[in-house]
């Protein structure tokens, strides 16, 4: 699976660090699979640069309601199952109930 992620990293352009990425609505409309998670353009936009930097961190920002918390946790577990290091993926709750799930890609200076 890690080899597949590396191949994808070479095939798509990189996003800039500090950029927010939003998973597509289609990701939540059906049961998730490894292929669906890997194919989501909103996720690829942040995950691929994350894989290319050992210093990068992902923060999954979610709304305070239970559904948003469950989606964020589910996505975090999928990313870990696909080989991303769990110590570099964090969950954080926002104050706005209407904010979508957002992945924030950062790299320490």
C-alpha cells in the first residue's frame, strides 16, 4: 500500500504547505475503501506533499457536532491504515458548527 501512495505522489502536482484541503462530498456518500480514499482529489492535495516531507503534519479540523467528530476520526484511521504516521496526524475541533472537515498541511520551521 505504501508503494501505491509513493506512485501517486509522483503522479500529481504538490500543494503548498499551509494550504487547507477539503475532502469531496462523494467520500462520505458511500462506504469508504482504500481506493476511494486514495482517489479523493481533496485528500490527495494535502496527503501527497505530506508523504514527501518527514517534517509535515496534518491537522483535521472538524465542527463540534458528533457527526463531524466521527468523520474526522474515521478519516484519520483511514490515513493511518494507508501508512501515514499517526503521530503526525492530529484532530482539532473548530468553534463553527457549519465548517466542513478540513485538512491543514503544515511543516514546522
